[in-house]
């Protein structure tokens, strides 16, 4: 059961007479998704590590864990300690980049910018063109997220110039710089400039990789999307067709990366009112997602919605209805699982207030007609009853268990 996965006590086999270190225990718990145990062990490992690189390693692992479980202030604190522990030793910029990422996750963009500017200055002092380019790209990404388009373009151009200086004008890394600059122009709604950058990226990539390499499909998709935003559907379709063809040839017709290409082309035809060509592509995408991700994937819900919208656009309402209903059921099923997992996670961390909030939200969904069989509702009620016991609310726990019995008695 899910409870046993989330609430189990970590057991470790002793190697001879030696007890595993807190770092080993923390890594093991992290690999098993026992985040509460991992956090506790890694905090103990920080004290165990002493000073120097060993301490930095543990702190950065702790930072990664805190980011994973959305405890952003704790992630920042861990990485700030890691940077302080590293000091002025060579290689500091790499640790500062991680700190900037933690600041961004925590919404502290001004500090992220200050840190990345520090990284850029350090890399400029080193004279390493590729490291300067990487630092410029990091700042470009930050400025892009803040819609500071001129600043983003300036940083991406710095990266481009450094790469050209080091690698020449026809390296694949140059294509990446063109894409970065094109994305800035696209988001700034400068579509002509964006198209020019994407075309240059495609040209360089084709020279380096050839015209049938899978790695050029991302650029083809970007050009297609740019044209579709401008409602130039007839021009967008050939780029999506080419991307789909390359994916099918290199990956096979039922690969997970083929489904998005089918969707892109289908949506382009749909937007252009070409329903006859759109429908079989949506159905193929649904088939691929079902094969590669199972019946309960969120992607399945998206494909069902696409087909339902297609039928509704053609006034084929009776055909659209079951697809919409199935998509709704899938979304509720996925949300139900997530809420239940969160409820158990907070219970593990003794945050009973939040645990109860998520249990109650899960029960609201599980008690709806589309939510599925009673077994799922009964399982959540059983878990909720245990929480109510912990909260010393025996009457409510008894009522929950009584309802479980009633549900289990149903055919």
C-alpha cells in the first residue's frame, strides 16, 4: 500500500560491524523517495562532514532535496552554506550558479541576478570563452523569465560571440545560441527577427548534423509554432510534417517523441479547419500515448480533449461527449492520487493540519460519480481514519470506518 511506501522506517543492512554514515543513509532514503528521512539524515551528515569539499557535497545534496520538495528557503540556506564552505577555492562559479538557481526557485530574482553577474565576472577573468558563454546564457534565461528582453538578448549575444570566437561559425553550439536569441525575439513578438534566428539555427544544424538528424526536429517545431502563432497554418504544416517524418524514421512510429509531433501537425490542421486530416493524427497520438504511458496518463486526457473538441467543432456532439467524460475522469483520478500522496507525506512529517486538508480534498473528488469504484474511496477513508486517530478524534474516525464497511458491502 501507499502508506507502507511513505511511512515505512528505513532499514539498512550493516556492512560488517560498520554503521553506514548519515550521508549513505540520506542518499538511500532519497533514492527510495523517503524525503523526510532523507532530510533528517542529510542534516546530520552536514555536521558529520566537517569542512571543505565533503561538507559542500552534502549541503548541495540537501539543497537539491529541498528544491525537490518545494522547501525553497531551506534550499537557499543550504546552498549559501555550501558557497561559504567552498570559499575562494577554484571552481566557485559552479557553486554560485547552483545558488542562483535556488534563489530563482525561491522567487528571489534580484539576488539570483547579483549572483549570476558575479559568476559572469569570474568567468571573464578566467578568459575561458565557453564558460563566459554559459554564464551569459544563465543570465539570459533569467532576464527572459523577467521579460527583460533587451537584457536577455544582450546576454545571449555575448554567449554567441564567445562561441564563435572559440569554435567558429558552424559548430552545433552556435545553433543553440541562435535558438536562444530567437526565443527572446519570439516572446517579444518580434516575429521576423525570431524567424531569421531560427532559420540560421536550422541552417547551421543541417550543415553539422545533416538533414535527417533527430536533433533538428526541435528547431523545425519552433519554426512551425512561430508560424502558427501568426496563423500562417499552410506554411507551418510542412515544418511539422518534416519533424514528424524524421522522428518516425529515427525513433519508430510508436515512440513517445512521435506523439507530440502528431499533435503539432493535427492542431495545425484543426486550427486551419482541415478536420479530415486532423482526426487520424489525433487518434494516432492517442494510440501512441496509450502504449508508452498507460491508460491513466495526463497525456491521454489531453488527447481525449483534442478529439472531443474536434468532434464538437463539427457538431458531432454525441461522439464528443464520451471523450470529454473520459478526460474528466482521468484528470480527477490523477488529482486524487496526488492529493492522497500529499496527505500521507504531510502526515509523515507530522503536519496534521495540512494532511487533513489534502485528505478532505481527495474525499471530495473520490465521492463524485465520475471518480471510479468505491474501493478507492474506501481506501482513502481508511487512511483518513488513521489520521483522525492521531488527532484524537475517535468519533469521526469511527464514522469514517463505518462508511468504509458500508462501501465494502456494496456489490
